[in-house]
């Protein structure tokens, strides 16, 4: 864990030496700075998930609507590339901070227990709730993302001869048919099911925890914040799972 932490913090160490942004980067090395950055990147990723889900639900509308949406998205050109760089940056920062804050709280076990107590949610998962599964579900989502982006964006498994999807290449590409084929693949079915359930669990703690870190915390409203976070989390996860079901339909 400590070695992973050192590797992840290497880019930040370099940035900390730069004049201008150095002090801000140094603030991010503190435990509270890391928690704030984790909450901000986490909520940004939730924003991405909501728009990604809305776009992908067009798969239910049929080939024409979904492909038109994909074409419109790709026609954004440079703006899309900037958004993609930001998105992958947010994923990378969020994952590195998860490793770093876990290592930090393991080192300071006592204070970690006190903190967990205030953020536990036992509503769906008893005895500590989803908070106990943040790291493992995060790893599952990360593993899913590698397969997902490799298939959907780069058609990599096909290029390596592992699968035979017919519609993945850019020229003869039909994204609708490609997605339908990927969803039918047996490996996809298992990995997506496990990861999307993991996503529901991860977000059901993550959303309210991020809100709390950013100061949305009041005895009167906490139940509402947790309930709202959980509702949004499972709406996102079940939304994606409804698309996963497409893999079993004709
Ligand atoms: C069954 C559910 C899902 C389907 C059908 C789906 C579909 C797609 C498609 C078609 C693309 C390629 C977009 C393009 O090239 O224009 C894509 C990209 C991507 N998806 Fe998903 N997705 C699903 C779930 C998820 C989830 C749950 C996450 C995150 C946890 C996710 C993260 C991403 C990312 C990061 C990209 C790359 C974005 C980019 O570079 O533009 N997807 N997805």
C-alpha cells in the first residue's frame, strides 16, 4: 500500500515544486485537502455518469436515435477530447486519492474509526454499511472500466483476436450494433453485472459522504441527504443495469 502511495504521489510531488500552483498542491497532501479533492472528483464523476446514462438509454429508442446521438457527440471534436482528458484525469486523481487516504487512515487507525462512525450508513448493508466496501467496489469499477473502454472505444479485444465483434471499426462502424454485440458477450455479462452492482454500493455511500465532506451536514437534514444520495446511486446503477439486460434481448 505504501509503495502504491509513493508511485501515485510522484506527479503531485513534481507539481508541488511549481511556482504558483505549488501551495495548492501542497494543501492537497493534507488529509482534509485530499478528502475535499476526492469529494469534488467523485461528484464530477457522478455528473459524467448521469449524462452517460442518459445518452446510453437512447439504445432503447433504436439504432437511428442512438447513432445520431453518437455522431453528434463525436462531431464535438476538440471539445470532446478536452472533456475526455478531464474525465480520465478525474478518474486517475480519484483512484490515487482513494489509495492515499486509505493508507493514511490505516496508519492512524484510531482517528479513522472515529471518522467512519460519523459516515456509516446501515440502511441497505448492515454492520457498517456500504462504507466498508468502498475500496473493493472501487477496484471492481476500475477493472470494469479497463474492459469497457477497451471494448467500446478502442475495440481492443477484437483487434487482439479475442472476440469477433463486426461493427467496432471507425469506417464500417455502427456504434449501436457494436454496443449490442459487446453486451451479448459472456465475459461482458458477468463483469458488467458485478461492476454495476458494485457501482450502486460505491455510490450509495460515496454521494452522501462527498456531500458531507463539502459541508452539507446538518443533524436535521442528514437523513434526507443520505436517503437522496442512496436514491440517486441506485437510480444510476439500475439505469445501467437496465441496459445490461439488452444483452439478453434480440
Ligand atoms: C451498460 C452500461 C454502459 C454502456 C452501454 C456504455 C456505453 C459506452 C459507449 C458506447 C462508449 C463509447 C462512446 C463513444 O465512443 O462515443 C462508452 C465510453 C465510456 N464509458 Fe460507458 N457505458 C456503460 C456504462 C458505463 C459505466 C458504468 C461507466 C463508469 C463507471 C462508464 C464509463 C465510460 C467511460 C469513461 C468511457 C470513455 C468515454 C470517452 O472517452 O469518451 N460507462 N460507454
